C-alpha cells in the first residue's frame, strides 16, 4: 500500500481491538466524583479508534513520512537558513546537568549551566563585535522588538522624545516594520536602487531629528552585501539615530565581517538560522540581542555575570527595560548553539560562510540561463530569481513551487521580497553537497523547460503528493480542522 492511499487510523478501527495492555490497578483510588465535578465528566466513552499497536505505529510513522524537514530532504528556503542540525548537539543538550535542572534552583546549584550561558554571551559578543549580549529573547522577531525597545530607552533617557521613526528598506523582512510599530515607532520605507541596495540619496531625505533608527539586514534580503554600509552608518549617527542589524542573514558573514565593525549599535541573531539549532515546528527559538557600550545600561534584567569564580544572575540594573521573557531564554537551544560554536571554532565558522556563499553563487550561475535574474552581481548566501519569463507562458512562480514538490523538494521562498516580480529566493546553505545542488538545479531546469513546452504539466502540479493542489483561498478562510470520514 503506497503512502498516498494509506488508510487513516479511524478507517482501520474495529470493535474490540486494543493497542496496549495495562496491568490491573493495585492501589486504592478516590471516587471520580471526588476528583472531578459531574458536569465535567463524560456521559459516553470517547469515540477513539480501536486498533492494534502495530496499526497505531504504522499510522503515526506514515504521518511522519508525509512531512518534510532538513533530515529528510533539501530545504532551500531563502531568508530562513534551513541547514543541518548536528545530532551531537542534541545529545549534549540532553546531558542530565542541562536537561534535568529547574529555573527556580538556587544559582549555586547550576553553576555549569550559568557558565555555558555566560560563555555563549561572550562568544556572540565577539562574533558580532558588540559589548554585551542578552540571551533572553525567545526568537528573532522577539529580538527585534527587544533591540528596538533598547533604542527607545536610550533616546528617552536622553530626553530625545521626538525620535519616533524607524527607517526600513523595501526589501526588509516583514517582521522589521511590524516590530517597529509594536515598539511604538512609525515605520518609514527607504527605496532600493537599481542594484538592489539601499538608495543612499533617499536615505538622506528620510533621515532627520525624528529618526530613531535604521533597521538593516546585511547582506540584505536579496542576498546582496550593502557596499555603502559605512556611509549609511555615518548618515544615521550624524542625525543622532541608531543602526539596528537584523541578524537573519548572518550565515553569510561569520568570521569574515562583524556588524559592530560596520557601525551597527544593536544586533539580534537567529540561533536557528546561523548556529544550527532546530528551526520550525512551533519552536522553541532563540534570538539573542547584542549592543554597543552606550546601550548596555538598558539590557533586560537579569544579566548573567561572573563574580570572582562564581556565575550569578545580576538584577541591579536601574535603567533596564526589564525582563522580556520568563526565566532566562530557551536554555536548551542556547546549549546547542554554544556546542556548535565550540565545535567549529573561529576558522570553522569562517568556512561556514565561505561555503554558503560559494554554493549560492554556483547555483545562481547554473540557473541564470533559464530564469530572469534581477541582480546579476555576485550574491552572498542566497539569491533571487524571477519567474517573469515563465509567466508569459501562463506559468506562475507558485506553479513552479508546486511542481518542485513532485521532485521531492521543499520549494524556496516565493513572492518575497515584494520588490521583485514573481520572486523565488533560494538559499542552499553550506551543509549540502554539490550533488544535491546539481540535482535541485536539474529539477529547476526541467521545470523551466516544461513551462515553455508543456505548461499544463506545471500549471496542474503537484501530481505525486499525498494531497493535490488546494484552493488556497478557501483553505485559508474555511480550513477543515477535524477528521471527517468520506
């Protein structure tokens, strides 16, 4: 029986079957009425499927095979760096001294855990060129908001209340303007020039006494390095604003360039993107934030500091913006990231970026003859293609993304950034072999040829998945969230 027609567990149910056998209860129990009010008790047994243990195992195994992840296949999701998560880091995160501790324990009993967090803070500060780092933020967007709140606290401490605008490029991650608004600022858009970089003249027009910060990703969301970053930093700093670094694309610059050296005052990092901690599935994530010295007084409390030979939670930070997450960040994720940094070392981290950039440029040049390339200069870790050529044949970028599913690949990011028509944004990462990159490029080339010669094949894709093409508008507005036997 193939994956596509595997019966669901409700359809296999037969009265009297059971998937487990439990021993008789040999302890005295309280009557159910003493434990639960009758109004909360069932009048009828739950309608659960009655299946054998083998059937239950096969059901859940089949469901797991219908999902896609970095352990099952190539995941070229541009702007989200879906790379391999080393399993040794999973083992380390499960050490008893890490996995079995409790956040309410006295700090004297968790010195090893505190030392790991302290060392991770100092490592990330060195990698980014910042003075200090907080590990509290739960994920990237949370880190953005935290960094902007630090900038806001800095301006308010200087009684500079007129600074209410945050400048964001039109190619920025969608979370950037959203985070600015949630932090109490007005988001202002700066244009991208013909080379895919920030338009310096437009930036000068927008910058003034009301500028709180410029939020920037470098390399940017088009996968291009902002060559005039030093000039941008001067423009913002001369106006009294701060420069914020969205670390989503840090996988392109590890060991090569540091945001602090470019002039950035605040940086957040996505540990799941750059430092191989798990990504997706609802979390948990981690979005540490680093700052230059003049913003250190406003960091969230508590900070982890070293006093003599002990590590302690430091709460006495009078100007702190306060705690931004219960306890102190997602500890298990931070352990994985620290293990990665220590495994790679400075030279290894540099190779990560060198190979990521090499892989992206290799794929870009292989695909360039078959798709429109809006920006032809060398890219960094990711690149953008346009499906305008295929659209003339009636094949949209969405159609090509659906067709990729038939080849066993997760599609790349599509229709983002929004300043490129029919966008496909591809990031191979450094962890994929050349054979995998070539196989993916071969699939893309075949799809481009199908779009030209047999467009209906692409328009009607996918053809070989468990679920065929959905009415996406209806699926979003009228989702079916429960099993219904046909």
